[in-house]
DNA sequence: CACTTGACTTATT
DNA sequence: TAATAAGCCAAGT
C-alpha cells in the first residue's frame, strides 16, 4: 500500500473512531510521519479536528512508550523544540533518533524545522 | 466524585 | 513585545 492510500485509509478509519480512540488516532498519524520529517502536537490535534487539543496529543505520546511503529521523536512542539526528550529512555535518545532520520538538532532545536515540517493534512 | 496536572497552542492584556 | 489567561480532554490523586 502506498503512502497516499495508507493516509487515506487512516482518515477513513479516523472518522469512524475519532470519538472512541483519540489516542489511537494520534498513534495512527504519528506512524504515518515520513522518515526525515517531523510534525507538531498542534498539527496532529488540528488534523484530528480538535484544534486546541495539543495537550492531549502530548498525553497520548506519553502513553505511546512501548508501542513500536510510533516514532514519538518525530513529534515536537510548534517551535521545533524537543520538549518531550526528557520522557524518552534518556535525554539523548530523541535527538539520536532524529539524527538517524537525517534531522539536525542543536540545543534541542530542530534545524531547518520549517522545511522538515510535515502537515498530516498534506497527505504525503 | 472533585481537583490537579500535563511531551501544547492561541488569544488577550 | 512580553506576560498572562484560556481552551483542549484524559488520567491520576
């Protein structure tokens, strides 16, 4: 299944489950973040229809530990700051994973953040 | 069962 | 321009 179809399938699934599994919807979006790209809590919340529910997205990520295929390191705050790094295994884990994706992080700030940013609604 | 907190963001003063 | 308030919704206490 190509990326576009996967995302389309996700949105269909999302519309059916958004009121049931907010967290699951968040995980589904995070799983679809392309390698080398990042997105924000707010963008995910907005894609879910709840513009101001960024905190929930963060809460969902907090619960995403142990879930494979959920690259939580690709989710940062709106400035591209690694606000959640402290919740990883160790402080360097998040930055290391981003670096492995080809994303440069300096002083907890993603470089070229705007060009790495991936809006869930861009569908690819 | 009521209150606080949290990996956030936008609006208001 | 910077500080503060408000909104989001679930989970812990």
